[in-house]
C-alpha cells in the first residue's frame, strides 16, 4: 500500500507541473503499470501486487503478478497444515479456510479469525447414513473432516460413507475363524461355521473348532456310526471318515451294498503258500484260512507248506513203531518206498510181513489142497513135498 501511495503522489505532482503532462499522455507503460513524468520524459511504476522485469527502456518493461501465497510474510494466511488456504488473484490474493474448517483464514495476530475445526458429527452435517438415516453414532470427528464407521458385520465401501455387508467367508481383510474342518456360511450380519461330515463341534463358540468323529467306536447314543462288518472285519478311523477292512482270510462281498466280509478261498485264488510243485501236497480251504495237507505216507515240514516222505523203516526193529514182523523166530525185512513201505518175509514164510497185516505165515502148515486158498496176486505158490510152499515176492508191498 505504501508503494501505491508513492506512485499516486508522484503522478499528482507530475500533473501539477503541467509542462510534464504530455510526457505520460503518450506513454508506453505496461497495462499493470502507472506512468509518472520525470522532466521531459516519464517512468513506469508497477501497480501494487506486480513486479517489473525487462530492460531499462520503460516501454519494454512489463509488470508480472506477484504470487503472495508463496510469501508467508506477506499474505498472513493460516498455514495449510492448520486448515488455512491462500488463493492468488491478478495483482492480489485472499485467505480462506479449507473444507471442514471455519473462519476467514487470516491469522489472529493480523486481525483475522483464523481457521477452526468443524465437528461435523455434532453438527449433523456428516454423510454417515444407515438405512437412509443419518447416524452420528457411527461418525467420528477428525481434524478438518470426519470418518464414518460401521456396526459389526458391515464394512465401509470405497466411498467411505456407505456400509456394505461383510462376507467373512470370502473377504480377505476380515477373515472368518472357522477351522478347516468347518464350512463357513455367510449371514446378513456375521457368519456361521458348520462342521463338515465326519466332524462335530468341539464345544467352541459358533463351531469355530470342529473335532473328528470316531465312527468306529460306540458313541453317546450307544451305537456305532460306521457300517462295517465287525464280525469278519474291522473299522479304521480316519480324519473325517472311516475305512472298513476285512480280516485276514476274508474279502469284501461285492454282491451287497453294505460292507460285508466273506471267506476267501485262498486255494482257488492262489493266495496260499503250499508247495504245489510237489504232487503229494494239496491245499484245503478253511473258514478264514487254509491248510496244506499231504498224501498218505507223507508229512508236512516245519513250515507247514511242503510234504516229504515218511521213512517207516527208520525205527528200531525192536521198537513198537517198526512196522514189520520181527522177533526171534521171524525177522521180516522193511523196505521204504515213495509214500509207503513193504515187508519181506524170510524164506519158508509167506504174507505181507506187516504187524498190522497178514504178517509172515509158515508155509509148512498149509496142506497141498489149501494152496489155492492161500494163493494171492502178491504171493507165488507152488507144490513142495506134499505141502504148500509160498515164495514171497519182492513186489509184495502197499
């Protein structure tokens, strides 16, 4: 203002002199400048709010606007961080307050009212709506503004004023607390955890923790949930389910829908360990198992899988197990064979020579006429001095 006053006084003085009037009449000063006579010439002075740039020649100097908002010692506006604003105009400026503040924007030391925060929540000038009605309970004042909040189960939309339902089951920012064994079900407000099949509530709020149901044991109702054959099979509990197994020697009965176990014929299905390369070994199926058996004259080995010949002649001649007649008078010989044995009576005797057979008979006690009755396919009979004599054949064995 002082600079502008000086320009005006200088202009009045120039007019008063009269002889200098024509100097400013035809001046070429910038539109934002004021002309002042200087003897037979003139000088251009920039108006208040402008500053001069250019060469010394007055007609070529221009006056540009001064941005007072960049000069805090000139504008005296409240700083931006306290809600003040400064607006530059052509040759001037004015102070103000940002939205959310009230006042004229000038600092109080320069006669202004400054800028003070507006409590939009208390004044009811906020935009926090719930169901089309303003709710100050969900409005929180902040410096120069306010923040809308939402009740439980809702979240702010991108406009920061509208509340939208939260889908906790899919929302990544507000995740549900359902365990992995539970299924999350979204509700209008909140969510619900439902234990999946094979699990039950672990006494937690809202089923947030589900524990495995052991279907293989008796539950509180006195029943077993698993549908297994518990006679010929067993049940194995798994996480969230169970598996039925058949005991060894049984298999699943595929002809019925429910789990049932039937005997497995290991002999027909070649699931035994009997040595079938040995012709004297046979596989006999039993309920739930099988047995390896041997032909007569053979016995099982210690592994119960193979058969070997019994040497009936290996016993001592004076033992009860010796199969042939052997005493002081008759000493029959024992010959082992594959799966059996045969006895040879001494000379003058006939018969099979076995203790549990016909034994050895003295040929002298049979008359000639009885030869035909004593004759057999295994004994050669011939006449010998009016008696029936039998020759024991080496083929006489069982």
